[in-house]
């Protein structure tokens, strides 16, 4: 059995963002990068499946981007992926979801994976398009936003998260692609011996231009800080004064604490 | 211009958010037509053409069958835009339509200005303007971003059919667990976000809730981390609340969380970052470390 997990490196979402010189993406220098949160769950689920099947499946981790994305490929290898693929593309931030899906699909087509895992979306762009579009290009069945996953002899039973605490139960057969929501499992931290072992695992680098030259279907024309629309007040100062002010505000604006 | 709107029903009832699609259609200066997988018992108040897929036969969720029927409508009507809600249903189905038609998709749109789409990114800290390069486009709109419009009237129903095969079986809904705590009627809610830092620090939240006679809520990351039980999650995928007082502790304010608290009476947010998106909805934003501020606030409440 062959498994693939696709991961993305994103900046810490608590960062202060500002537009870069192009005006259509944010300034990347000075930002701290890590694995997209949803992809942590995708990697964990792929490793759990490999373990469930006695270690038999061959599990590849793939990431697209500049040199720095090798860091998260190494993390996934330390968690339990067998081999890494780095689709080298310094300009990935300026590619649209269709182009990124085309890179994944064109790579995966030759490899005949049984099951592909992705996060349900990225935290920076959050389009939630790439996984499903890659599945559509491959002609794979796909299910999205999974908070439950079981696998038995080619049959996947997934719990899709809907709104208001409701979940949908779906069944699909391999070959398939599933997108993973947070809470699906409990992602592990890589253990030190596994970090050392991972250093010996192969990471293959493929230039993006070798895989796909698909044209973009959408283009970002501008990135900007949204105007503040909030009409609330902002309180700053020392903690005890702030506590007094908050209590007064609660008294003035609610029926409480009187 | 023409928009094909993709409505939604859940457990036999039309979702009210369907009317927000008409708001988006107006912003696109287009004539709307509607596709809905639903039943005749849950029809929208709208006098135009409704392409109705019988949910009893085709399910309220079945991406392959719904895709096939939507593509039939696209073929017949040739709409300029196909517009979904950015909901679990729309997020799942929209990229399938965009990929089948090889047209551009813009996701979680919050505004439309002269045919350019405005999207949020980086947890709403930045926005992007995006143009679609193909003549037609698939659009998903952020729930709550467009004012709902109820066109009124009775739809002209065109019953949809398909004999397409489905690669995915929808086996029904799993309801929220019986352990569910109903926060919907709570008058005071103290809610914990990632900024609380550790599981141990949630004691500060429980303590303040006890003293104020309120309930404890949580944002998604706190629930995922196992710091507070799942049944207390507030937001679009958890509970929707409307307390008289909502105190958000270390919650940055993802749109899914804001959707669940927007009907609160008075919102106090405590956050280290004065630019945190929670500031968009809070009546008062306290710029402070929650682990320092909460003990001070609790002390003032106990010893006025």
C-alpha cells in the first residue's frame, strides 16, 4: 500500500504581517515558520494508519515551496513518514490553488497512491481548495474536514465535521484523498532517536517546473491590513486599574455586579 | 450577468444562510437562480427558478451526485458565477465544480467591489483582493459577511435527476453527544482561548465563572488541546451563545468563533495583542496578559 501526506509550511499566525514589495503577498523576512496546524493531524493520521497495518504501507510526505520547507519535511520524517519529496518552488506564494493542486496531482499520478492525506485548509490562505482539486484531477474519491477516520480493507469511514456539533458519516473506497480537521487525533512530538533516524531518510527534490506549467485561474492583486471596523474601546495600563475599569464597564453596560 | 446560487438544507429544513447568497448576488449585480438539495417541505421564499434535487433520493450531502446535477444546471443556464456558502457543504462541493469546469475559485469572500473579490487571510489579520482570470467563477462567501435578502414568493420548481454513480456514500448524521452542555441559555460566559497558555491556567477561567455564577466556554484550539471538554466549544462548529456578558480570555477571534458569540450583550476581550481580530466585535478590549489580569479581576469581584 502506498500513502502520501501533503503538508505546507506557514508563518506563525500571531505574527505582525505587512505587505511585501510586490504588494500581493506579505513580507516573509523576520517571520517564524512552522507546519500548518491541520497538516499536523494529516501526518499523524497517515502514521497511525501505517502503524495499524503493521508498518507495511510506504508513506511519502510532500511539501511545495522554497528551501525552508525542508524543515517540516524533516519533522514529518521524524514522526514516521518513510521518504520525503520537496517540490522546489520559491514562487509558490504567487501560485493559485489550481496550480498547486496540479503540482500535487501530476506528481501523484505516476506514483499510484492508495490514499492521500492533506490538511482541510492552510492557515495563511485558507482557500480549502487544493486537496479536493488534486483529488478531482486524479479522479480520486475525496472526503473533507474529517474529525473521525477508520480504515478497513480499502474502505474508509470518515466523520465529516458540519456546523453546530453535527457530523456526517461518509464511506469511500481507495484510491481516495481525505482532508483532515483539527481534533482528528492527537499529533505526537517527534522523539529524539527518531529525529536522528530521520536524518538518514531520503528527501527527493523536484523543480516545480518539471511537474506542471498549468496557468493560474485567479490572481491576487493586493494584500492589505483590513480597516478596523470595531467600535469597542481599548483599555491599556496596569493590571489593577484595568480590573477596576472593567468592573465599572460591566456595571454600566449590564445588569450584573450591582 | 447571472448567478447560480447553491442553497443548503439540513435535516429537512432550509438553512437561513441561504438568503445571504441573494445578498452576494446583488453585490455581483446579477440575476439569481437557485439550486437546492432539499425537500418541498423546506422551500425558500423566492419567486424564480429553483432547481430542486430531492434530498430524500439524492441526500443532503453527496458530492458526486450534487456535482453532477449542478453541472447540468450550469450547462443549461450558463451562469457567470456559481456561489456557495463557505460552510462545510460549500467548502466541500465548490472546488469540485471549479475543477470540473476548470474555472477559478475564490474562497471565503467577505466583500465584492466592481467584480474584485475581497478575502481574508492569516486568521483575518490581512485581506486580499483577488481577480478571477476565467470568464466564469466559483465563489464561496463567508457566512455573515453579506446581508441576507428574502426575495419573497413561491419558486418555480425544476426537479433535478441524475443516474450518476457516487464514489462516496453518505451514511447519515451523527448528532452531538448526549454529554452536551447547553450554553445557549447561559447569562454569563467566561471563555478560554489559546492565549491562556496551559491546561493549568484554565483554573483561572473556572474560578471566575464560579464567582460570577457563569458558565465556562472555550475556543476550538483549547478544546483540541484537551484543556476544556469538547461540549463547551463555542463557534460555528460548536455552540452559538447569547449571554448578557461574554468574557473572552486569550481568544484571538477566528471568524468561526466570532460567528458563535455575535449575539452576546456585552463582550469583554482580554488579549496581549491590541490588533487581535476579537477587537472587531468586543465592546471592550483589555490589552493585557490573561494570566495576570484574571486574578486581579477575580479579586475585585470577590472583594469590591
